C-alpha cells in the first residue's frame, strides 16, 4: 500500500517557490492556464497547512523555511488535514469543471472536484478525522501523532545545520502539544459515543506505553538528534534540550493519553463496525465511495469478493496439487506450504537482512526489463527498507513512500519484518511487484518526474487508482513471465489476489453485516491462508480504516476491464506501452474519470 500518497509529489522547486503564499486563488477566468494557477495556489495552501509534507518533499526552504519547525495542527482544527484548502475552493472547482475544458484538462478538473466533494462529505461527520483517509478514531494503532511523529522526525526531518537542530527541538514541543490536542479530541468523540473497540485500544495502549517508556538519553527521539548533530559537528547541548521535552511536556502528554485510553478501555466493547457509531451507516457508505471511487454498495462489494475468491481458489488448487498438497481447504494448504522450512527465512536479524537483499536484487533485475513494457521510464532511485521496529506492531505489512523533491531521500518500499515467518519466500515476489516495480514506486516516480502534471495532482491520492495499479502491477509481472521457472511464486500472486478479494468480504462483513473481529480473522485464515498474526493485523487495520481495504481489488478489476475492453475494440492496433502511458499520464484519478480517459484514447486510435 502507499502509506503516505502525498510523498509522491514532485515538481520544480523553483516554480513552487514562486507560488503566492497568500492563500487560494479567486475563481479562475477561463481556460487551462487559469486552472493551473488555481491548482498551484490550492497546493501551496495545502503545503502551508502541512509542514510534514513540506519537509518530506524537501520544500521547507526559502519562503517555506518557517515550516521546518512546525507540525500540522491536531484536534478539531486539523480535522480535514491538508485537504482543507481543496474543500474551501469547491465553488471555484465546480465552475471550472463545468467550463468546457477538454481532454486531459477536463480529467484534471474532474479529479480534484471529485476529491474535494468526497472530503467535504466525510468531514461533515461530527466525529473522527481526515487526512488522506476518513478515519473514525483519532487515536488507534494506526492513527495519532504518537504513532507517526517519531519516525517522521528520525527519517524525514533533516539535521544538517544548527537551524535544523533548533527546528527539531521546536517540533518536539509541537509534538507534545498535538498529543494533548488529540487527547481532547478523542475525549470529545467519546462523549458522542465514538470509542474504538477494546482490541484496538489494547494495541494503542501498548504502543503508547512503549513510546512513553523511552526516557532520558536513551529515548529514540533524543538519540536521533544527538547522533545526527554529532555526525555534522553541530555544537550545542542538544541531548539536554531534547531530554527536557521528552521527559517533561511530552511524557506528561503521553501520560494523559494513556489515562484516557485506559479509561475508554474499561467501557469499550468488541464490536468492530463503523456502522455502530452515530450516523455510522452513512459514514461507511461515504468511506466506500471515497475509497473505491464507485457507487458500489456494501452488498455489491461483498458479493464481488465472494465470487472472485471462488474463482481464484480454483486456480490455487492446481498449484497446490503440483506441490503435493491435496488435503484440506485451500487456505489451510497455503498456510502449510508457507510453514515448510524450505520456504522460510530465519527469524533472525541475519534472516531479515537477507530478505532485504533478495528483494532489492529482484527489484533491480525487473527494472532493467521495464523499457519493453513502458514508454516512460522514470529515473528516480528506489530502495527497500525495513519498517522501523518501534512501529511494526501496528504498521501495515508493506507500504511505499516516495522520494523527497531534492533527491536526498530515495523512494522506498517498507516491509514489516516483525516476524519473518509471515513471509514465505514464494509470497515475496508479488509484494515486491506491488510496492516497488512496476507498482507504487514505479507509478509514483513516473508522476513525480512528469512536469506537465499540476503540482496539486501529484500531491493527492485516489485509493482505488493507486492500489488498483499496485495489483495490476502484480498481474503484469506474471504476464512478463517472472514465474516461468518458479511456479510456486505464482501462488504468491494468486494468494495476494485472494486476500484482496477477502478484504471485500471482511471489510463489508464487519462494517455493514454484523461480523465480529474473530469471524473476520477466521474467514481470512480459512480462505486466504495467511497466518494468524498477519490475519489479525489485517483485520484490525480494516477496523480503523473503514473501506480502504476495498480499494485494491475494485481498482484492479477496473484496470483490467479497461485494458481488455480497449484491446477488444482496437485489435491489432492495441499498444500495451501506449495503454500504460495513458493510464499513468495524469497521476491519480477516480475510476470513473480513468474510464473516460481510456475511452478517449481508444476512440482516438480508432479514428
């Protein structure tokens, strides 16, 4: 998955610095040029509202240098996250979309209007928060400053000068303030009847306590600053300053967070459904609309998942029999195959290092073959890294994060190696294809380097497009013949498709059909073959990100449908490289806009 889609932005730093900082533009007069001006000013307002984004993109310089010591606001003031300026400009965007734009320019206008309207819809819910995803719970194992800021400060906040170190200290102070704001936000939501299930609170308490237990000079937040100032010979008593905040205001704020979480845990139940919350059914419908960019209902999505699981199970059956596994359910046999010692890496630091090395080598081999399938070849560097151990308990199994604007940080695919036994060797290639090449890092880098895409459009994410491309990339790799001499590896791809189909069933099952967490975990284990640890992590992710898990297979289905429809209409005039170019040419789009773009391309080739 793309853990932070905003990191895939790229544009000219000089052009960005020239943008006005005074807020969003007035309604554009007419034409694509005025549209670009509006887009750029919306983006700049978004940048000003999200200092983390500015840092991650290398844009916290020049007129934006003051952002280097700030964090985004938390609490109700930060409810719409960086997308607030997009919502504020909906009247202008509606006029723009209705103004007669054609072709690519219309696709750009329709995309941002669609996204602005979706964010506006979900932000009207009186509880929860939004920044990329509509989320019901301010604090969970996947949400909250406590979960995101420490890794951000260590991996993205550069420390190359005294000013950078001072900005780090300022951000530690802002971190403590934001924790307190989130505590009050979560307390207010609890007063409205919005409390996470007990199993989510248990994991959130565990992770909060792990951060709180880091004290003094040994705290990771302190060591990160001390280590990097020492490496750069930046004079100053940085350890003392950081420790005073970590052991003082931040510790007190985390204590208040722990106290609230403990209080909420006493009265929490195990019901995972967003539908149980006030206005929950309508909220979940909005989540599905946002994440799938379709009008599919929960029932339709649920039935799609069941049907595709059955089809994929029949494919898996043939491969399992070839491995000598003939007894038991498909899921049970996949689990048994994954546990065979010949398919396991050692669950040691050496084993983890070997996984990273093998994935990197495979990524680089596949990258060399990309010119046969793509006209546009990105130059951006890409690497594979381990999810930081401090956050791996609640983190997804894998995610991609794009490079900084200035090239100082490569795009990276992060893999969760908490337990290597969750990753049999035959399951790793398809993960690599999804997250790295030709998946998220590849698609994101193409967008990053395409200066004709407005900055705004390179800064937003449409889940069904991005995750649909990730699954399409898995299929494309198989079509390239990567499993010709490793058929068991194809089982990894089929299992990947199976568990994305199972997501359609379990997400809608929990949030709309009364399924329990335990029922969803059992369904995953029995039908997909993921081990219990991985299945539990998956299901608990769906609880706090309603609808997001449905984006993958719905998006994949549409990419394949559009490709095959175009192939059928064009016959020998169909060009796979051209298809890839057109679907990647505008960065993320809602699926309905993508369908229009492909239809226009097909008609043009028929003419």
